C-alpha cells in the first residue's frame, strides 16, 4: 500500500503522543520507519494509547533502530495486523552504503498474527528463517532479500497461501523439496544466491508467472520447469548453464527467456527459434540480436565466465566488464584509441614472486592483465573482490601491483578499487595503515592516523631536496604481556619509518612516542626504559638508549634520530632486551593454525587436506561434517603469512606423483591466513595388501622437504628445530578385487588440453558402481560387450574404450559427456578437475621455457555497442 509519512516534527510527552496518534494512525496505518527514533515512539504509543495501537493493520518500523528488540516484544499484541515492515537500509555508513538492520530473529508469538498477509524483513541479518513465519496462516507476501540465509526450512511448503516470495541477495545453496507445495505462488525471486541445483519439485509451481534464478551457480535446470504453464518471464542469466531443456520452448505463455552470461555451448533449435530469448555473453558463436532481443543500455557491458585464461575486447567507445569471479572493470570512452584485446587470468600466489612485507595479509589471488605496459589514454577502474580482513583498525586495504621490476601499492577508495593507466599483475593486501608526506627544506610535521600522539617533527634545514617519508604503526601492548608471560613487561606501539632517499637527514628528526601503558612521567624509572632499533627484517634489535637524548613529559618520550627504520620503546626490569624483542616480534607475525585430514564418506580414497586458522576450525568442521569424516584436528602450530609447507602420505598410502603441485612425492602448500589452504586428492595403496585395510597417515612439514621420514615419525620428530608439524591418521579400506587387475600404461588426451592416466581411470572405475551399464552404452559399447562380471568388466570396459579412442582429440570430452548423460555428474566433475590440473601443469612448463601460448584461449567476447 502507499506509504504515509508522518509529520517531521512532533512534541514530546502526552501531547506529542496524541499528535503522533492523530497523524499516523489514520486509516489504521502506523508508519514510523522515517524516524530515527521510530521504535521509541512506537513504545511510547503502545504504553499511552494501547487500545488504539492494537487495532493497527499496517505497521512500518526501521530495523536500524537500536530499540528494535524492545519493540518486537509488543508486536504479537497487534492481532489485527495485516502488513508488517521491519526493513533495514534506513541508515548509511561513512562510505554511503546502506546498512543492514539489527534483526536476527523474531519472537515466537509472532506466529499468532492470523491476519498478517504481508511481511517484509529485507536488509537485515537473518541467517535462518524464523520458525514463527511458518505458523502465519494468511501470509501471502514474504520478502527476505538482502539477508544471510543459507537454506530454507524443510517444511517451507506450509506457507500454502503465499503468492509472492523474494529471497534475492542471500547465500542460499539449496532449496527444500517442499517448495513445490506453494501451489498459489505467482512470483518467485531467488536471484543472486549460491544455488547449484534445483529440486524437480519446482515444476509443481503451476501458478508461477515470473521466476528469477539469475546470478546463481546453476549448472543445469530440471526438465520439470516445462510444467510451469503459467510462466511468462524466466530469468536465468549470469549462471553456469551449459545447456537448457528444449521443452522450455513449449511453455504457452512465456514472453521472456534471459540466458545471457552463461557457459552455453549449444542451444536447442526450439529455444533459438523463440523471438524473445536473450543469449548474449555466452561462449557459443554470437550473432547480432534481433531488435526484439537487443539489450537496451546506455553503456555497453560485458559479463565473462572466467577460465584459467581468456580475453575480451575494448573499443574507443569504452565499456564495463564483469568477470564471473566478481572482478569489475570500467573503461571510459576514449581509454583505448583502437580496438584492444584484454587478456586476463587468475593465478595462485607464489611466495617467491609475491613478496609480502611484515604484518601484510594477502586477501585475494593474483590477477594478471595483458597486454603489459600498454598506455591507456584515460584511467581504467578496477574493482577486486577480497576476503574481508579480521584485523584491527590499524590495517588498511590496498591493491598491490607489479611493474615488472618491483611491487607498489595503489590507494583504494572505500572498496578495493584502483585507477590505472597500464596493466600488469594485481592483488589485494591488508597492510598497516600508512601515513606519508613530502618533506621540504622548510621542514614539516607527520603524525599517525592510528594514534595521533605518535609524531615525527622535521625541523627547517633537515633536507636540501624534498623527499617522501612514510610512517606505519603496529599497536600491540596486550600481546606483549601475553607472549612474555610477564605483567611487568610493557611496550609502546611499534613505529616504522621509511623514506625514498638513501641519504641520512642533515639534522636530527624528533620522534614522539607514548610511554608504555601504566607508565607516566611521575612514576617513571628511567633505568627500566629502553629504546630499541631494528633492521628492516626485524632480525636484530639493538638497545640505543645510551646513544640518544631522551626527553619526557607526563605522557610521552621524545628522542632524535637521523636515519629511519623500526623503533620500539620498552619498559622492563630485564637487562638484555634485544633477544626478547626479537622473539615477541616474530610471535606477533605468527598465526595459530590446525591441520585437518578428512575422508569423504562415500569415497574414503578422496582425502581433503586443509590448514585452518584456529578460530575457524569449528565452523569449517561443522560445514564439512555431513560429507566427510576423520580424526580430530591436529594440535595447534604456528605459521607465517606466505609460509610454504608440505603434506606427505606415509605407511603404505601414496598419491599421483605427476601432479604439478607435487615436490619429491609431497604436496606443496602455501599458507595465507585469509585464503583457502585446501586440497582434495585421491590416494591409493599397494595392490598386494591382501584384502586388509591400510592404516596410514599424513604428516605436515615446514619449509624445505626433509631428506628422509623415519617410521616412528610421531615419536621422534620433536624439538624447536624440527621440520615436522603434525601427523594425522588415514585409514584406507579394502576396495575388493578391483586391485587384482593390471593394465598397460595409458595417457588419454594430450598435454595441452589435459589427459587422464591409468591411475585416473582406475580411480574413476571404482566409483562407477551400478551405473556401469548405462555409461557403457553412452560410450557406444554394445549390449554383448557389457554382459560379464561387474568389477572386471567395468575396468575392461573403460580401458578397452580408452585404447580404441586414444588417438581421438575429443576422447576426454566424450568420456565427460557419457558420464553426464548417465547421470554421474560427480564423476564428470572429477574428470574435469583432473584435466584442469593437467592444463595448469602444461601451461607452467611452457612458461618456464619461455614459450607463451599466443592464441590458445577458448573464447572471446566483444563489448556490445
């Protein structure tokens, strides 16, 4: 209904309440979401005019109101309520973005509102749908968009009278089968979630006229959608669809079908014949759309499904580009004078190449953009998504770029957005907040925005030529007492100063640091105060107290220096403080982590390995418990950001040594605290294990690969200098007679496009099971060829087919297609993963010998004009 805005100025007390009642209770409507103190006014009204308030039929409150929880308790008394709006988005943060409301749940008694037909809970913080909603018998319209819902309750179909449901912009990964029981539903909006598949029961929504599934991760859609005879508009754009059912063309009332920005390789002829289908942004050969299907836009926009390497084209008219991983580009008109192909790919960070500074935290993978060094006529904008850092206020997010010689930081504006005139490599990093200034000959003042009490004073004549100076501060007083286990050990914030000149200053520079916590100029014991100076790497800390002139005020210490590096003020009874400071500094850079080794329940040979920061272990295990089982996480260990470690399978368990991430038989990992340090691999054991289960283990090692691994690793790999980190058990069950067969070496496919080895086919064969006959027929074998012993025939079938087709360049694609046609998408996905590893290894080997591929990308996209 229309919004009735209350008068902007009301009195207080009884007179104000009466004025508010008269202006806002007209026609049984109470609209208080336009007031910053709307919930306070509601509570006041409920207290002084309860008889009138309980008759209200339409109520609007802002969920950004800090008194929302108090107001919620009164809502069940409004038994005549027909429409309830508890939306967020009524406030903005410092960057101008709408803030989500405080609502995380609803009172159980709200389910007693038998007249409620309209409920809007958008822009809030709901992680689960409040159970009371399912008890609203008259509910017809439900909006929960812009929340954090991961799933819907299994009995969601109880809302049988609902005609409109919007859950856009959540985190839904699946839908309950009961959604098909919403027989009166006309409009369903599930856009911008994380849905990977739809239940067949969606086809039971016979009254649905508009269905929006855009912006998800759908690989396919069920044929049952062809049962939606009332459907007029179907939005499927920005998914991962490879094809769509031809039966959609038979929908009698369909007037719009949007398939843009998917992975469509082929579209059924029946779909292509529809005059209203939109297919822009797919890898298939695109033609100019008919006027009826043209995308109306004042500015061209390209959506790309990201692969390991791909490209798009930019013209002088400019365009916007959106990659599937969330990276955005804006090329203003005139940025490129001639049509230019932009190549992009996402790379795993290599610590030998991506150099992180101390206290840096990596927040993204590396984005490479080519051609390198091309100068744009106007600045190009790049938006890069990243994992939000859980770091103190002393950190800031920057985009780091490589020029070919060195890395430099680009300032960002509110989000990870930068403006560049050329392309190279880019990544998102959280660093210590950096304040900088240009120091002229006349001198200047530089202070920290993290702690304004930290100042650097440059006197007149300090330099002849202007030079740039940077200041960073690390706040850590509480951690020092915890690490040293000494309450008497205190320190000031850690100060780092740097400059762009190698020449010392001509005059001393004055530095002001706060005294350590609890220390003032009145109780200061000067014999316990130490000024420490370190090299850039923090490896040595020297006590320079006797080399500088110290001045004190009630709160600060002031001293003078002529060159820049790390400076640290300590207050302790210890006489040799340098060694303690080095230990504390190293510990401050370490992350506490645990190792996880889990086996997939349905396939124990599939092992998931992960290194997880300690505070994330419980939520990660909870997320994986339905599909995996295994031992408890390892004991806690400590690792540096960007540190390399290895996983070695021992005691009769082995892995494919041909993996590109395998070094001397061990898997190589790089620890980044905000990225997923996870791999899922297949393990095997010797074929002569005589039917017994293998009790093996996986051990994790720091740094260089150890020369040898003793059998009693868990007992002897101890001590401060040991490379061993942790060991977890792996139990590999007896897999039956499949291991009794041997086949000749085989490589199916080729190195450039990826290939399957003998071990790969053996692993796949173990998972085929009862579907083997269907897969055999899909591969083109006859009934006579598949009427033998199950286990032996599965292997014979696969290897026989593989040897016959090993020269066919499309053999791997045919195998994947056969698995999909036989309903074994899981095996098809596994083959895809194996092939992708092969591609990566081939690409890396090509790069190592300097033979970059010039034009091996699979597809391209031209900006629409």
